[in-house]
């Protein structure tokens, strides 16, 4: 399946989870809206439309080197010259938020988190910062949260306590003397403890 908008080209692999097929048009529209909003916020003029290819994570994704084991390892995606390739794992093998029962919400949130993460990296590395810059990792983690809250439709957001109360977590780091300044957090995001509290507070 193929969908094209003003900002994106969305390709969906033929042999993929039935849920993806049933919701393909909606997924493509959310991706189009997300890329439009993100490029506007970052003041980016795209040189070409962003390609987003969705493949089954445990078959094609595994052959491409995405994820590990049953497919829930970090980075179930690849960055290409013109966009991203995203792997989708079936609902029945993933962990689900215990407080949400709606399969459609859980699936859409899962897929959009991966797409938002990968698209953000693609845009930053191609238009703002160079690949593997240490500061870019901290920056796109902050951007991930900001765009998750402002770019993904509210009905598809599954918010953890860290996303809901990042300022409280950051305040607790200050109280126990474990807080790190934002500049240090962004530039050293990949080292030591995961500096999620400060980054998420900034993004929020």
C-alpha cells in the first residue's frame, strides 16, 4: 500500500499485521500531519518528502537488523537517506499498558512512538545536526516528548508517570542532590544514568 501527501510518502509492506491494513489510511494521515507539524516547529524546508516504510518487525525487520529477540528492543527502525523504515510487532507478543483495554489505542500509540522517534532523528541528522553528535541525542529525546504531546492525537497517547509529571521527577533530583544542568544533560545524554527527568521536563 502507498499513500502520498505534501510532506510524506508512506509505504506499507503487503504481508503485515491485519490491524495495520485496516487502519492504513488513518496511519498515513497521522504521519503526514506529524511531519508537517514537526518541520514547521523546527523551521525546516524539506529537500524531499519524508519516506516512511512500515514493515513486519519479526520477519523483514529482523532481516534488516532491527530489534532483538521478540522485537521489543530499542530502535525498531532504520534511518535512510530519504526517510525511515519502521518495524511493527504484532499486538499479541507485546506488553500492554495494564490500565488501557482498547487495542486500537495501544497499537496506534506503539506505532506512533516509533515513527515519531525515527522521524525526529531523521530530521535532526539531515537538517539540524550531524549524525552521532552527542548533543543531538539529548536534543531529540526532548523533541520526542514535545512532539509526542503536541504532534500525536490525544486519543492515541499512552502517558507514563514520567511523561505526566516530569517537573516533579526533576524537582526530586534537585532535592537529593542528583540534578544535572540541562546543558550537561543534553551533551552527555548517552552516558551514566538515563537523564530522562531533566530532558523530559525541558521537553514538556
